[in-house]
C-alpha cells in the first residue's frame, strides 16, 4: 500500500537582519569585564547594538550614546605605542574600551560615532573621500530621524518638576526639555548651573513654527528639530550644558529567564520580595534567635515532682484527728511478747475506702511493759520502708490477737 503523500516542507521565514549606519566585528571591554569580548556590532541612531554573530537578528547588548563625552585613542595594555587598533568611548557614567582589526576600521567607527552624536562630519580623522561620502549620507538620515522623534532629554514634566529633577540628579545632566505651560505645542528648556556655590536656574522658550523650531532669545535661532535645539544649547555653551539623561544602565529588580516545563517556552521571572512584617495587633511569633536555647546538659532546674502512689503499697489511715505516732519493732524474736500499736490499720488502696476499724482500748499493763519502752526508744533509729513497715505491723497485730486470746 502506497504511503500518503506528505505536504511539502515550507522553509521557516528568516528574520530580517537589522540595518545599521555602520557595522563590523568589534571587541568590547566594559568596566566590569576582565577581558575583551568579541561581538558583531552595528550603529543605528544613537545606539550601538551588539550581536553574537553577523547572522543574528536579536541583539544581546546595547550601548546608548546619549551620555557621550569624548573618544580617545588608547595604546594596548603594557605598551607605550599606539598600534591603531584600540580606542575608548567615554560616557558620563562609564568608559568602554574597544579593539578592532585595523586602523581603518578604528577611524570608521570614530567617524560614524562623532557624526551621529555631533550631527556633523568630523574633520580631524584620517578618512578617504568614500568614507566622507558615507558619513554625509548617515548625517542626512540621522537628521531626518531626529526630526520625527523627541530627544532623550525631553520629559513631560512641569516647570517645578523639572527644577526638582535637575536638583536631585545633578550627575545626570543640567539641561532638560519639557512642554510649555501655555497649552500650545511649544516647548521650554530648563537649565540649572552652580555659580559661587549657589544654583542658577534658567528657562527658555522655544516656539514651534512648522516645520521649524525657533529659540526665543535676543537673536532668534531656527532649528530643524528639537534635537537641533539641544545641540544649539550644548555647542553655544562649550558643552557646559549637558542633556539630562537618567542612568538606566543598572536594573533595580532582580530577574532571570525560566523555561516552562509544559510548553518549553521561556519567560522573564522576577522573584517575590519578602512580605512585610505581621501587623501589630496580630499574633506575634518571636524569632528563633530571640528564644533561649537550652541543651540537654544545661536545662533549667525544675522542682521535684511528688511521688506517684503505687497500688502495691499499703497506707495507714488515721482514726482520730490528732496525729498518731507510728511504732516499729526492729527486734522481734519471740511471738509471746505483746506489741501495742496506736489505733491504725493498714489496708490496700481500693476504689472506695472501707469504714475504719475500731480497735479496743489496750491494757495499761501492756503499755508499761518493757517491750513498749523498747519500741519508744527505737523511734530515734532509722525507720523501715513502707513495705517492711506493713509486714512488721501485720505480724505485731497477729501476736496481739493471740495474746488477747490467752488472757480470755
């Protein structure tokens, strides 16, 4: 039987590779890196994207050039001569070191970075006419792109909020763009500098006369975009004014990638933050460290517990309210000697104690006998245990009954 025809395989659509102003292999070393890491890097706008290979669509790292300060050439570590393959990118919050394959590649990277940051073609680099033409095209694209988007230092805040931001985060810049407070599409520029230890805050109005922006100063200046407005303030103050940019290079919440065991998909997971302490009116549970820990060798001393009664032992139940003296005969050798015992009778413990047995009054002659005196003298000696006492008492009672029987 012929097998069923399987449908033809359709190739998976490949992701479109991102376009860049300039791209090549680049080795990068950040402040926390011990050595250089090789990436495929591409410059687009004011961002450098880093990929694992030149076939990847998704970048693994990126670097924002909004906090650009300068570019410097750097000799390799341990060498005093510049080999033409190292340069450093200095930002306001960090310094990144790069290593390229050749001097031409280094000059190209520096040229394109300066073009998009300063919006002009650099003239201090060793570049060929073809390189200068490529940078002129990138400059036109970057100007068109910035005309359609807001600069990074534009924030939708009020005048007072802008002043507070510049005061609270002085390391993030001292120039900020914000909407104008008159309800129009105009914008305002707020700056904050320090003069002789005192803050100096200034506000500038920028009118929007489509398609241009006009800076309302003594000599009005027209700009094609808001980004050109920012560059005007930076260049006219010899870079004393720095665009405001919050430092977002470091995350505030810990997270990690976790794969779902059922469908195999990966998701970004942030661990839960420990909850707050229980309310004051709720049941308090003392921490384990605050409880005194006693080992078995160092337990606190407790008072001795009373001895539990043993059903096999005999107990003496008193007849009268007054305490009766107990007599114990330790030297019984003859059964003919009478023994007188106080009115007590031993009995085993039962569920319901029987009525006490009344013993007849003993004969006074017996009390005056030598045996009784000997019993009284024996009280100073150590007593027997309860079991021995019961046996002796029973024997004495038996002898007493025989004595009475002989007298009658």
